[in-house]
């Protein structure tokens, strides 16, 4: 057994305020400091649970803001911060990997976060700050995590999907429970300036999702600009986009064994991974945990949301 697999979960993460942080990436003091982090009306937060389409939506939000500048001129793209990676342009609130002083960033500041609602800056609900929350059906998010755990240096490598599933369903993985994350954000949506999207609707209608985001962000872009954003956000193009594919991260920070952040980008890959019994067990837990939330997900592109 590989060294990494033999290590226990505690070697890789620590629990703080109900959330599981990867070890050595952040301190409790920094997380505490976020409570009073000064939010601006013009800030935009993208919030997701792990493996739910974060870097994809991040690319779209960045492009919407950059292309806005080039809209009138109908140019071939924006020159704004062209050399910067998406990580630099839209950093994680909780993992300040670039060591930026967030207070010094010019508006509008774009942030990414995997945090739960209760860990976010408390000013969030007092401001007009825009929050885009993207959720993915949890079977696919778990399968994505399963593969990611094999290439991610800050995570315990999953022994097998059954073992990961037990941990996933009880929230003993990085970022804690999918159920708690979605519930925490969804139930506070009316107190926030909030757009809820799903990974699956982005797969089914990427242009429609880009338009929804433009509308929410108050950006009126020309059709040709929207087309350009959609094109730059396709799986194929993002995979080859060095500023968006996260292959720029040094191995010690995240990816090992030449692992790819953009793996498959589909809906329903769980069907290739879970046994029928595992899937039924997942469904049972899902039914219990979600029974009072009016959320529906697409689990298979040939079926309606349920
Ligand atoms: N453009 C595009 N189109 C479709 N799918 C995409 C795209 N970009 C990223 N992805 C897929 O999103 C999954 C990674 O999720 P996250 O970005 O949330 O990962 S992370 O939590 O920030 O580590 C991961 O899903 P899986 O392929 O199922 O593993 C990525 O492939």
C-alpha cells in the first residue's frame, strides 16, 4: 500500500468549526479573521462544495468581467491581466495561496470559496455582494473527488469508492458534508444576493448558464461576446488553457503524478463507478438528508431532474 493511503484522515485534515480543512493550508486564526473581513457591495463570490464545477464557473465569471471591457470595441478579447492565472484573478477566500492582501484589491473583487455559510464573513448578508452558488449532484461530485484524491497531495488517497462513500456520506472528507454545505447556503438564499446554479444545467445549456450569470452580474454583453465566453469555457478549450486548467499549480501544492484537474466533465459518471447496492445506499441517505429541501438534480442526462 502506498504511503499516502496508509496515513489516516487526521494526517491530512483538521476540523474547525464543523468544517474539515486540509492540513497546513490554513490556520484557525485566519479562518476566525474572515468573520470580520470587510466585504464590498461590488464583490462577487463563487461558492461551491468540492468538485462541483468551481474552476469552470470561475473561468466564466472572470471572462464575463474581462470581456465587458472589450464589449464595445468588439475586439478579439480583453487585455486585462492577461498573464494572470484564474487563481490569481479570482482567489480562494480561505486559501490565500498567492499571499495577496485582499483588502488592497481593486473593485470589483472576485473571490472563490468552498466555505460553508456559517464560516463566511458576517457582513455578507448586510451587503449587496453577489453570491453565485453552484451545486453538483453529489454522486458525480463524489466520483470526481475519488479520482482527485489520487492526484491531490493535500488529500488522503481513497482506498476504494466504497470506503470513500462511507466517509463522504458522513462528512469525513475535506470540506465536510455535501448535505450540510448545500443546506447551509440554500436555506440562507433569501438573505443574500444569490444565484443558484447546478453543474448539470451548465452541461445541458452552457450558453443559457452564461446568460443567467451575466444577467445576475448586471452585465449586458453582445451575442458575439457571449459566444466567445462559451467557447473559452468548454471542457476541451479549458483543458488546454494554461491560465484556467490549474496545471500551473506546483506539485507540492496540489497535483501529483501529472494529474489533470479537468478529468471527464460529464454527468452520470457515477454509473460507471458505483455498484447498484452502493448507489441504492447513497439514494437512501440522500432521501433522508434532503427530504425537506425542494432541490432536484439531474443524475443522468437521459432523465429529468429528481
Ligand atoms: N469546462 C468544464 N466543463 C465541464 N466540466 C468541467 C469543466 N471544467 C472543470 N470541470 C469539471 O469540474 C470538476 C472539478 O470540480 P471543481 O473545479 O469544483 O474542483 S475543486 O473542488 O475546485 O477542486 C471535474 O469533474 P470530473 O471531470 O467529473 O472529475 C472537472 O473535470
